[in-house]
C-alpha cells in the first residue's frame, strides 16, 4: 500500500502559503484549479499540504489552468483511492 505522509493545514495557512486571499482560494477551488478542503468536523475544514504543494509546484513551472485541473482531478482520485485502500486494510 502506498502511504502518503498526510499533514492537514487550515485555510489561513493555505492562503499564506499560496499568497492568495480567502476569496481567491474559494474561486480557484470552485473552478477546479485548487484541491477542495476536507471536513475536520462540524465547523472546520483543512487542506492536505501535499495537494497544495503539488498545485503550487505546477504553477511554478507554468502549467496552464487546464493542466492544473487535470492535476487536481488526479489528486482527488489519489485521495479517494488511498482512503479506500486504507479502510479496506483496516477492516480486513
């Protein structure tokens, strides 16, 4: 099983790390060019640091928004597959 070191960061950290406002973060997430947050509870969300870093690296090498959308989709698919694999392993 491929394990990723999961570190969750909160929205203010994401905005600081990415150099963007809350509004920009919301708009980019809605547009599919930034990974969506995960629920941490009833009133809290967070972002996986490795996903945020992947998007920032893609931006740093000049990837287009269309390329980044594909990267975000792949990150979400990887997130789902990793979760399913882990849950399957835990319940086996």
